[in-house]
């Protein structure tokens, strides 16, 4: 399958200072080893991969473990540096890069300040959050001021999984990226549901990665064991709450994952994302053309849905690249 004009909603960047200064924490968070792209990523390689695969725009985000380095002061400084670097890439490559800005959670006050700077000064496309911080998930009461501010702004919130500290050594010999990354997205969604955060924060436009992780499989249990309060907080039901948010197809552009996701959400809520540079871009592009989407749905997933979602879409010209072409 060939394509052009794609918008990659799930595209990571690795600022050189981020890896150099935080290597130990990054390695530890990923179970003791890092894949080669951590060390080989450069803006030039990123643009080259985009051009080779027909991606006209990519929205940059930092991968796990984010910017929390154990203290609020250090995390605030790192978040600002990372976000300024990402915004600079957008200026250096007009029309090619957007930004989901990082915040220093679990530092609530620092996160509120960075949200203001990122959205008002840097004009970021949205905010990137991890599924959990220090073994507290996004619906935790301590994070309420941050979620409420994002709701007030009607922000796009890109939720990327991480490996919780309590789960990093559960299965010796099995990389936590295999078992914990899908599960933590499911945990985060369940937590946001059961705490009433999704129903309270109706203006936030969430993007959940990797087709919602394990959520489509655990959906039935979420419904079966939902607390009684959920019916009061979400009278439209769990299916409505799940179906109104967005899900990217990074690392999940294959029949089993797409069948599960499509049973819960329409194609209008599905977004093209690659997890570049940590997953092969080519496999996502090839896979999305083989899972039963119509040509119209492929065009929407590859480009239109993301452009409609992003806060800049209404006031910026579409990036170069033309319409997506996805022949079977």
C-alpha cells in the first residue's frame, strides 16, 4: 500500500539532552534496556522517514517515562526544555510538525503553569499525559485541578501508556512493554470512567493510543462491574463515554485489534499513528489497508479525523502532501 498526505498523531521525538541527562531513569522505566531508536533519533531521520512514507505532518510527543525525574523543580525545568525544543522543531520545519506538550505531573502546580505556557505561548496542539504517574492514574483526586483546567480549555489530551513502578518486575524475562503497556491504557480508561472524570470533563478530547490497549477486551468487565454511581454520573452509559473519544492505530493495525476497536467506536474516532521511531512506520501503513476499512474511512483515518480534531485545524492551511491515497 502506498500513501501520501498522512497525519501521524503518534510520533515521538527524543531531544538529545533528554536522553543524555536522564538515561538511567529511562532505562529503568523500560525494564533495563532501551531499543536502538532511543539513541539514533534525529530530526533529519524523522523527516526522511515521513517523506518516505507519505506523512505530511506529525504531532510530536515525548514517550514514557516523560519528564518526571523525582523532584518538582527538575521536572518543571525538563518539561519546559522539552516543549521549547519540540516547538522549535515546528518552527524549523513549517507545516511538518505539531506538538503535544509534556507536563511535570505529579506536580500539579507545575503542570498548570506548563499547560498555560504550552497552549498560550507555544501554541501546542494539545497536552500529552502518561496513563499513570508514581502509581496514581489520571482520575486520581490529586490530579483533578489539571484535568479540570484541560477541560476548561477544551484541550486535546494525548494519553500515552507507561509501565507503572509497581509493575516493572512482575514477569521476569518478559519485557514490560509486552504486557504492561496495553494494560496501563486499560487501567487509565477504567480509572477515568469509575472516578467520574470522563463524565465530568466533557470538553476534553482524549486520544488513547494503541487502539485503547487492552480496553476493548476488558470493556465487558468495565460494564459488568461498574459502580452504581457511574449510572448517575454517566447516564448515557459506558459505551457512550468510550465511543466519543479517539484511538490511534499505532502498533495495532492488524485484524484482531481493529475488530475489537471497531466493535466499540466508529471510524470517525480512529486516527492514524505510527509510534515512530519505536515501531516500523511501514507496517502500520500496510496494515491499515488490510483490516476492512473502506476507502472513505481510510482517508478519514489517515488525515481528515486528525485535522478535524486538532485545535489548529480551523485556522491553519492544510499541510502539503495532498489527499491520502490508499490503494488496496
